[in-house]
């Protein structure tokens, strides 16, 4: 017992650690390389067997990956008459078990308060709780002239990415097109980037009351009330605003084939338009909404059909989709049951901060959809580059933070509520066979996850002061378009 405690203390606090014999992902290369950690940083990468260290970790047979970066999470999120169950301890703990060593959380504008309060509010929430490093996306809902003048201050304080919603008028979140343009211009001048939740509010507000009146209240009608065309209309409008302003635009949780096409077209024209999709769109389809427990999979935009899902995978492979995030929105089962009889009452969101890396490896790499280096780009390198965290995050390189995941590519296990560590009392990811398992996770040189044990001290996570690099777009891949035709329920597209 004493030896075990001594071992845990050594693992958690060693000044120098040598990770030896693993297959490291270094850009497009996967090679057997040793990694030397000194303090919080990676000191050296190479053949280092003769190098002395306080601790040697045998990584033979394991993959050595940079810690994942999740730039789309909702902790302590107040939405649709409830609050998400992930706070800065339970949320970052679950993230760490999923190989995530950095997150960026959304913080809604507080009515009547300065926009900078969105950062201060999250610092208070994270204090004494966060176990991994974290940053903030302010969410702007009331774009007054006074608020717009605060944007340069937010950029200076390390929160250069601001989110706006094109829907959720009833929840007080929606921002109209004229205001979006003003925000884009302000962000462009300040060195920031606008993140947009792109769904056409008029379409949704027309469909939902009609469906409820007609008794079409089951979960599948949530998806049918927000068809792919409603997403396409909104994406097209905000891309046009990006054309007019020449501002950088980021489309969150894209889930439509037409969205992939529109982003590819805009980027082909030279506009700085970037998009992500999320784990659940790549794993589930709208068939889940036909189940008796279909409320588990109500999210916005909704899950789509298998053909559109295939199109999202294609966008990931050819570069039109630049990263994959979790969009973790973990509401309790009692809260989800608000929508048991009416889909429009169900809080939109799926707990998913822990599952991204193992699922994308199992369903993506192991099944041949994407390469291992592409996986690392999608969940580590590109999020860090695009959101102002590179080179300290998202890569294995001397001088970068020692955020490292040791991953067993051959391990097999079953993902379900019992095997996961998220705080929600239900799971959308039940009894899914997984190939590949996280073995250890280091954050700034500290071993924070060792198998099924969390060794991290509460409150060790630090605020991530971010600064965008305008040249980064050159590194995130250009769409490689071939001319062919593809039929979906959204229409005929030239690819």
C-alpha cells in the first residue's frame, strides 16, 4: 500500500518523464519516438533511450497522441428551463478521461452587464474545480453600440471568438442578420472570429407550432421541424455576410450536405469560412429519433439521414470540414423528460465530452474512414491552430505543453453508461463496441488519468488566454473538389 502511494506521487509529480517506445503522431508521420517531458513542457522528441529521467513510462505498443482540444462545450449552461449537469469539475474530469486536455466553453452575455463579465463568470465557475486548461467563447445576444465597443477588450483578454445564434428567438438568444454583419466587422477589426449557430429561425417558427397543432409531437418531428434546408438557408446568409465584410466566419456543429458544399465553395473563392461537425452526427442518424427513448438524441441541428452522414464523413476527408467537436450539452434525464410528450419542450443537447476520441478512432480510423494523422488534426491540431492555442496546445513538439495521450489501438471494450465518467444520469452511447482505449493522459506534464483512476488535483486547470493567428487558415487544408453529382434529400449537388 505504501509503495502504491509512493508510485502515484511519483507519477503525478515527476520533474522529468521519459515516454519510451510508443508510436507518436507527428504531423503526417507516425513513427516510434521517445518523448522527454521536463516540468510542464515537452523538452525533446527522438531516440532517447540513454537519457536519464525521474520516471520512464513504457509506451511499447501504444500510440502517443497530443492531448485533444475541444472548442465546443456547454458547462453550467442555462437553457430551456434547466442547467447542464457538467460543471468545471465533473465536466473537465470527464473530458480528461476522454483524452481532452483543453476545452473552450461558451458563456452567455449577462443581461445589463458588460460583455467582459462573460469571462469573469467562467473564471469564478472554474476556480478550485477545473482539472484541465480552459478558455471562453463569449456569447453575444444584445449587440448594442456599447457592447460592440467591448469587442477589442475581449480580444485583449484572450477571448477573441464570439458566438451568435441565428435562432432561439423565444429564448432571447437570436441575433438578426444586420447585427451579425456589425459584429463581424467589429471582430475583423479587432482580430477576432465570429462563431455562428446557423439555422433559419423563420422556418423553425413556422414548422413547430403547425406540427404541435397537428399532434406531431414525437422526437422525430424535432428533426422534421428543422430540415436540412433551414440549415442551408442560414449558412448561405452568414457566408454572404462574410463575403461582404471579408471577416473570418466559423460555422459550428454543421450537419448538412448543403453546408459542406457552401463552405467548400466559399473557401474555393478565397473567403475565410471554416466549419466543424460533431461526434454525434458522425455516429448516429435520425433513425434514433424513432425509438421510444428518442428524446435522448434531440439536439440542434438535428441528426440527419445516412446519406447526409456519409457526406459529412466526405467533408472531413477532403478538408471542407476542419474539425470535430463534442458540443457537450449534458442535461439530466428529468430535464430531457420535459419533452416526453412534446419535442419542443426537450432541452436540445447530448452529453459527449468523453466519447469523441475513442469513437472517432473506432469508427473512423479503425474502419478506414480517416487516417490516424487526420484524426489528430480534427481533434487536436486544427482546434488549437484555429482558436489561438498553437503551438502550446494540439501538437507534440519541443516547447509545447506536455499534453499527451497514450492510446492502446488494439484494446476492445464496450461504451455505455457504466464505462463512461460523464455526470449525466443517462447515456446516448449505450453498448457500442469500441476498438482502441485511452491508457494514460498527461496535462502539462502531470499524469491526470491512469487507466480508470483520475489523479488530478481540483483547480489545477488554467485559463487559456488565446490570440488568433490570421495566417492559420493556410494550415487547415483546402477543399479538394472533384466535379460529380450527389443526390440527397436536400436536392442535387455538384461536388
